[in-house]
């Protein structure tokens, strides 16, 4: 039964939750049932060649169209502003075709920016500004930043490069002519929940599957394509720990154990972020990941 046919102007759907809880499968199931298309809200799935480590699970999509996956090369700078810009264009294009977007992912910052309507301005690196500030010590840079905007993020005041970048962004925000982007949608937000023991098991099983599917070969391919060890480290936990294994700093068993533990801790942080979003006004309808979530989600949406 197609909900899209019953209600062409149905609200977008957002599927979120911690890693390994089945977001892709649920999103694809909803897209098929409602005649929609999946839009990724994953900060790493935008990169080509990072299929296994980021859990793209492209085989699950079949004929279902998807967006914001494989759109830039690894190592290419891709900011939150860049992501929101392509997200905005994608949502506009889907609206033109009267297709319901099913936004799915676990990147807390990306989801928060979409759901709470962050307004971001384009702020390219400003060589002239940096030249003027090159003799400023950290204290003077912090004072300048504080004079431009409230200091919500103290990490911007602890590292010179971050402070310079924050100052560039602050000046861009003050410039009314700076290009800006802001997502404005009214979605139904569905969260997948999994208890701690089950989540730990899911993470370990999925990691074993990814290693069997060629995760190590994928990291070796990225390295052969020219990415440095530092760049691999910055691509996320899977790439960081496999890179350590390839550098013989960890044996395979230690790599497996440490990576599984790190992913679990990351999943706990994701859950904390989603709970904070709820406290800030985002209504999330939580479903159990192991209890036929597609049926439950369709029942929720039909109501």
C-alpha cells in the first residue's frame, strides 16, 4: 500500500539511531512502501571508495533511489555547509518530483543541523585576514573571537588553527552578503533503539562481517590511492584501527577487539547526542530495532 499515493504532500521522514541498529534497512523499507527516496545523513558516506567501513550497504537498496552517497573523493574538504547545501538542493529536487524524502543516518551534527535548522554561511579561507593575524598570540585571537560572537564552543579557543577558522566564520556571519544555507522541514522523526548488550553484539557481528567482506583491502586501496596514514586516521574508527594494523602497530585480534570497543563507545555518544536533541525540542518516536521496526514505523506514519 502506498502512503505517497494517499497523501502526496506527506511529511518527510527521518530515521536515526546508533550505528549497527539497522537504519539503512528501515529507510529502504519505508521508501519502498511509500514511494519515497532515501537521503543519507552520514558524514562519511559522501566519500567514494569508502563502502565497507562506512556501512553504505548498497546491496540493500536494490531499485530504491538514494542520494548524498559517493559524491566526493576521500581527502576532499567537505564541510557541514557543503553538506547542507547539497541536502537543500536534493530536497528541493525531490519536492519538485513529489517524492517523499526518507532521511537516514547517525551523524549527530548533520541530523541536528537538519532538524533544528542551523543557519550556516559560506566562509572560505581568507589569506588576507590570516596575514593580519599572524602575529597575534592565542590570547589576542581569543579576545577578537569573543568580540565577534558569543563563545559557545570553548575548543575554538584552545587551538590556533581552530580559532583562526572560527574568526573567519564569525566575520562571514557578520557580512550580510555572505551566501547562507538553512534547511527548513517538518519531518516525522523515527529513532531505532537497542539495549546495550544487544547493541554490543550487533556491533561485533557487523564488524566481523565487514572484515570478511574486505574492510582491510578497502583501507589498503585508499592508502594505495594516495591517502596518508594521518588522513586514514581522520576518516573514522574503522579506517584508523585497520591503518594501525597495516602499520603493524596492532595484531589482527587486538585490532578487532579495540575497534569493536571503540565503535560501541561511539554508539553510546550517538545516543547521548540524540537524547540532547530531544531535550532541545526534537520529537523522536523510538522503536525497538529487533521488534519489526518497519511494521511499527508504517503503523506510526499511517496514524
